[in-house]
C-alpha cells in the first residue's frame, strides 16, 4: 500500500513566494531571483526538499495535485536543485509530457522532423533514466524511422507502449530523480565535494521553451566574462533549432565569427536583449552569471542561470571589477577570492584547458609550472644554464651542494622528502616550481635517467613539464598561462592591507629574494638565513678554510676575507628594503654541511687547501655527527666558535652605517638561532654589544640595533620569560620547533608522513599545517611568558607555517605582531590575514 505524502507541496516561483535555499535548493532560489529581476523565465514550480525526500522514500505522488500544478497542454523540464550547486545532482530531463497527441500538434506547428526528433530524445531519456533500460538500445540519432524503432524497442523490453499520460510521465521522472539522489554512488560523489551526509535535494519543474520551430529558434548559453582570464568578453554557444546540449540542426555562432553566421548578426535585437539580461543579473545578483536561454520564434526565455565557473585569475579580476563598479563592497571582493588561489597567479601555470600526459605524481611543494630538459646533477644544471637551456633538476633528494644547480634550473623534482625538506624550502624561496616525495619515480643519477610507473624511462635531455601546483610531472611541453600580477591583483592586495591587523614579512636570503619581497610588498624581512650566502663558489672555499683553521688566529684570517663579502650582502639587502625592517639570523647549520662528502670532493678540497688528503679526510670525519640537527649548530657554534658571530655582527653593523649614509635609516635586527638557555643569549649578547661599540668607535658613527632570539627548541618556549629579558624580539622557528616537539626529523618524515596522515595518526603534516594543539601550545606559552617578562617584546613566527592561512589565523589569535614566510607566499598571507580580520 503506497502512502500519500502529507507534506506534498509544490510552490510556484513568483516574486513574492517564500523560497529558501535550505528548503528548495539553490536553483529554485536563483530562478526566483531571476523572476524578481523581471527576466523572462518560463513558469516554474519548485518541489521542496522534504517532498523530494518523501517521494524517494516511496510515498505516492498525488495525481490530482500534480495535474493541477502542471496542466498537460505544454511540455516541462525537471532539474535538480540541491542546496549547493557544487553537490551535483541527477541530470535534467527535458520535454516531459511528450506523447503522440503532442507529436501531432508539434508536427503542425514546427514540422515533422523537429517534432519527431524531440519525441525521440524524450523516449531515449525516459527509457534510460526512468525505466533504467540499456542506453545502447536507445542511442540512435534522429532520422527517418528512428522514432518508430525506439518505440518498438520500448514495447519489446517492457511489454507495454510508451506511457502517454503526461501526469504519469512527470510523476515517474520526479520519482527517478529523487531516488537517483539517494543512490550510494551519488552520495559518495557529493560527499567528496563537501556535502554533508544528510544533504537534501529540491527539484524544479519548468515549462519548456522549445527552441525549435519557425523563425529564429534555438538554445544556448551566454556569459560576459572569460572563465580563464576574467576579461570582459562574451562567450558561450548558440545552436539554432536545438534544445540543451543536443546536436544542433542549424549552426549559428553566438558572437560574430569568421567561420559562419552568428546570432549577434542574425538578430542584433535578441543579442542586445541577452546582454541587457546579463547586466541585470550582474547588478541584481551581484555576480557574473552564465545564462541558459532558449529562443522560440525570436522570443527569448531565460531558463536557468549559474555562477560563471572561473579560474583563480578570473576570480580576482571579477571580484575587483564588481567592487570597482560598486556592485559589491570591497570587503566582499576580498572574501570572494580564496587566498591560496593567489599563488597560482604568481607563476606560470599549465593551461587547465590543455591535455596532460601525467608521468608521475608527488607532493606539490612549490607552485607554478615550467618545462625543461631533465638533468641529474647540479653540475649538469649549471652547464645547461651556461648553454642557455632551460633544465629541470632531478635528485633523489637535495643537499646544500645542490643549491647552485637549483639556481640554474627552472624547476626541481625529488624522489624523497616532504614539504619542509631542503629542496622544498629552497625552491619556495626561489619561486621555482618544485615537486618532492615523488616516490612513483626512481632516480638513477649514475646513468642519468629516471623510471616512472609502468617502466617508462626518461633520460637526461628529455623534455618534461613540472606542475608544482598540482604535484604532477608531465611528459613533454605543456601549454602555459602567464603569471597574472596585473592591476586587479595589486588592487585586491592593497585592499587587503587596509584591513589586516597582523604584519606579513618575507624570509629572504639573497638580494633576489629581497627584491621579490619588495615586489610582493612584504612588511620587511623576517628571516635572512645567512648561511645560504656561503655556498657561492668563491665563498665556499674561504668558508672551508675557516672551518679547517687550526688556531683562532687562522680562523680570524679566513673570516676577515668573508667579512667584506658579508658586508656587501647585508648592504644590498638594506638598500633594497629601503628602511623596512630586516631581521638577520646568525649562522645556524652544522659546519660539516659545508664540507664535501665524496672522495672526489675531498681530493679537490685537499688541493684547494694545500693539505694532505688524509688530513682532510680525518678532519671531515671528526666534524661529522650522529645527529647533526641536534648537534653543534646554531647558538652552540656561537658559544664555542664565537669568531663567526663576531664577523657577522661586524658585517651587519658596517653595512648599517654605509646603507644609512645614503639611504633610509637602518635599524638591523639580529637573531640568535637554536637557543635553549638564557645564558647562551647573555654570552652572545655580550660579544655582539662589544662588536657594536668597537664599530661605532672605529667609524665614528652611531646606530641602534635590536637583538632577538629564535624560539625553536621546546625549552626556549618554556623559558621564554627569562630569555625575553635579553631579547627585544622572539621569533618562533616552527620548523625546528615542530621537529623537536614531535621528535620527528623534518628531513626524513616525508617517507612515512602520508601513511601517518592516511591512517589519521596526524590529521595533517605538522610541518605543513601548524599543530595548534602541541606546537601551538608551546607558542602560546612562549608568547605569554615572554610578554609577561617584557611587555613590548615583538613576537612572530618565521617557520614555513608563516605562509599558511590556517597557521596565520592561529598566530593572529595569539596576538603575534607578524608572520614571515617565503616571498612567493606573501600575497597569499596578505589576503588570508585580511580574511581573518573581516
Ligand atoms: C625554523 O626552524 O622554523 C626556521 C625558520 O629555521 P630553519 O628552517 O632555517 O631551520
Ligand atoms: Mg630552524
């Protein structure tokens, strides 16, 4: 016994009807808005979600009710109307109500061919969607006899003729769509798109505008901006004598087209009307819409409208234009652009419309795309750059020795490593597209090849494209979109700056980085990792001499040669940053990172230093540590080999004086890494103050500087109170702090991180998204103890997390003064910070 639905309710969409997105779905709501804007929308009736759910559950549909709502002298379409358009829903069914008598009527008015084609489409649709017959049996294109054959097949399969009662047809279509929504596949699909488990569906039934018949008739879509670029440009399609997406009987382009006639030329009035509808939607719905329309004998009907699908760059342009036209407030424009999407705009990007031959997938570690020839060593990369060839450096993983090779490459690919591995950090800093942890490939540096899935082998010189935004390695060259740092982008970010209430600085090690930081309008440099300055060929040798020095005096001699180089480095940074704060971190890594590893390298070093190979080997071995990241590095070097910090402090102060002479006054910030005890800070501070006094005396000049501490050991966070007594600022190095809080190597965790995340051990990679529960608590403890001891202490984060929107939200809530991130992440951070302030 079928039950009747108590709640069976149909509501006609009129300007005053009570239509709600939550009750009737987005499409019903949108159509009602179009009706309010007085667009020519055919009569439309909405079925609320409750009703649809009841129908799916087997409640009978009341015939009388249905025939009252839909008199049977016209055809109708049925479309799905979920709460959110992203959630999909069963496909549209057109021409419900078509039967033999309607065929006769339409044959008279529209001709036999058009009428039969329409009937055939409906029978095909009905048979496959409602009766679930095999689509292959109903695949014939319209043509002589096709309709009869489809009818015969139908009768044969179901032992009865095609249903002639329009009300019965409609009830069946409604039921099949309601049930389709409840199917397991549909449910999984929409849940993957973020729909809740109990997401409901509304349906809309609309009188058909036929799009066929005498005079100018057809159907199409039109939008007024380009989906990829966001430029104001009319695009869409128009098919003469057609419905929906089905094959056109007549070809008529939408806009003027050299290939043939167009709607724009054939009927300028109709075209102008469509444009006017677009304007009305833009203003009324405060959005760029794509209109679906039908024309019947020159009468235009607007059947449906959806928000124009758009790329990130189009999203920026559209949002800014709508605000500039005062259609939406600036705050809305800011909120309409997803911060992360901006990173796509800063780089070349694989054209989303282009075909892709994916060789392998890895972790998308630095966005943007580049095409180049494969190389398997830093030396090969430099050789390729010297030949002016674009190359992609492939390594199992990178080490500091590869930096020069990375500079010479257009992109970097590694088989191992995670989001904060060496390759990833350096590539983000350089703005190079980078994929790490690409375990689908095997790198064989010896024979200069890589093997991908299915045994595909690629050799040095083969052309590939790296898409660092998606993590895909593509075979060959791919069509690209240029970076889009255009006016719209700049405007949006300036609006963001007026709203945000947390500073955004950049991590910048080189003049190039600093220029990028300026270009992206960072509020200064929050972390300059000075050790990266020592990897250039000429400096590496002096650096090694310094490391090998037997006495403090020998060491001083080597450092004196490094001093002018460092002074120039810092002066360049100060000049470029033009008075904005520059925070320089003193030397941090273990010394052995500067020494060669292989035999060949040792021999070269022995030669360069003019020492016996055995001695070089012995010294290198003596410097090696079991656990260098927890060994002699950071401030521990500053305490045990203080001459290095002395030299750096002197270089900073001398550069300060020189840069201030002809430019803006510089107040350098000097930061001590890897501190874990107050006494470390005292010792270093005493020496640096002494260097400052000496330089002031020698140069007869005055300057001020700020000395601060990097909080990157759990102990420093816990003892932040006493540490802050000697520190003008505390900057949390969340990379090391994460590593040490978890006891998890940032260089090795990539190997099992995906297993850990997949099994829900960690909800995210903590090197990527700040672990607010653990590391975050240390941040809060450190910040509050630091502030309690020294209320005006500046507090910031300079780990990789600084560029991550969720982490910025946390830092802002914790009352931090600024975050500092890779220069190429600055725009994302500026917009994200504005979002949180709104
Ligand atoms: C950190 O540890 O968070 C940091 C910024 O320093 P580095 O990444 O150079 O160790
Ligand atoms: Mg660190």
